[in-house]
C-alpha cells in the first residue's frame, strides 16, 4: 500500500505547476463559419422567465410582483415622470425662454463643396444645389461660407455670402449674385 502511494506521488509530481496550467484547451481543428453552424455566444441567450408556475420555481403565487398595491395588479403601467404623487421634476423646474416662430433658417454651403460639385464656368443656384445633393432641400435660404478654396470660376447665386466667400469667388474669376427674397 505504501508503494502504491509513493508511485502515485512520483507520477503526480510530473504535472505542471498550477500557474502554468491553462484553463482552456487549444483546438487544433478550427471550424469554418457558415450558416448551418451559426449559434449564439455562450451565456448570451437566457431562458424565458416563467412566472406563476408553482412555489418550486421561486416565482409562483404572486409571480415576483410582491403582495398588494397598484403595481401588483394587471393592466398597471407606470406613467412617465410620475413620482408617486410628489410634484414631478419636469413641473418643479421653471420655464425659460420661448421658441421664435419667425426664426431665419440658413442652409450653409462651403466653397470646398461647390468646388467638388461643379465644373468651371457653371451656373450655381439653390435648386441645382438641391438636385446635386449638396443641400437637403431648397426650402430655406442658402448662405455660402468661405470654407475651403475655389480653384475654378463659378457663377453662384445665393441668398447671402460671407465676406471671405465673396472675395474667394471673385479672386477665382467667378461671380457672386445675391438673391433677393420675394415676400
């Protein structure tokens, strides 16, 4: 019996020290990913919580809703912002300012965008800017900003130009025409 114990002790000493052991085994044959072997990552999918299915489940009788009260009843849904009768935060805070319904909306266009989107000596209008996808809609007034450089002459019509944009357009040999809004 003592011999068997010594034999076991000698064989176990050949095992790797605890720090060198790896938790996961490295697979040698790696499987190719395709539709027939797709599966979710381990631990990402959980079983549906089945409530009210007896005392053994831990969620029987009251189904995890506690005893009495509004929250335990069927059909209860919490009102957004409701604080149990206390004056809610959105009503405690003071109102500030107003929304100006006559606010002027400008669609900004840079010179760099015009340089990319148009050929030399081409006419540029808000409608054409909309057609080419440079602005979303020609509903609001267009302002040309002096961002970037203009390498070719363009005849640009817009509702407003910044000082630097007008200078760069004229320097390139183009023309900047201001559109007067008809109201």
